């Protein structure tokens, strides 16, 4: 038995698809994560500008493609 992240499992199964038949994979999610960006209050970049940069990045298909490769999902902000 091993506890692994869903992203690791997805990467592993993409690399070794024949392993899927040999593994019993639970559908139960034990933890979820919400990532946040932090900047110092004195930094030149303000929160609104950071938000615009992130929103623009999320709108680009390149990020969605990379997240998919990692087995991650992009959620709307």
C-alpha cells in the first residue's frame, strides 16, 4: 500500500499504462489543496496587477496543457 498524490499517480499511469490493471486505486480524496500567491506589502507589484498576470496566464492554453500533463485541474478564479 502506498499513499501518493493524484498528480503523481496520473504521471505514473501515463508513463506505465500497463500498471493500471495491477493496481487497486481508491477514488477517495484524502486532501485537497488551495494554492495562493503571496507578495510583500512593500513590493512594487500590487495585488491587482498580480491578479491580472495570473488571470492572463490561466487563460493561456499552455498552462492548462502543463497542468493536464501533471494530472492537475485548473479552477476558475
